């Protein structure tokens, strides 16, 4: 797969749509250019932040605390025995 792009006067390029899809990048995403064995490779910069972290605690504590969780899991497991 050979694709090309023209460098603008500001040093910008347009990444072809097929390449963006393969990289899994969208507008606003960051990429890095890495020199690997004499070749320049473009790859997405993935965030180390858990995207679900902002939702932790939204529902409040589980009713019954840790014991309630264990009882709920045990109850679900016993329901599986009857299927």
C-alpha cells in the first residue's frame, strides 16, 4: 500500500483516510514519528489514562458492602446451575 501526501508551507500533511483507519486515529488524536532502523514510522500516541476513571464511584457503594457483593455473586452462580 503506497500512499502519498504533499507537505504544506507550514510543514503539515494530510494523512490519507485508509491510513487513518488502519491507525485508528481521528481528528484531535496525537501521533508520533519514530526513526526505526532508518525508516520513519508514524504511530498513534495512546493515553495511559483509564477512560472510565471519571465514572468510578458514580453509583455509590454497593448495598451491603463487600459481603453484599459476595452474596450477589454467589446468587448469580447458583442461578447458572439451573440453566
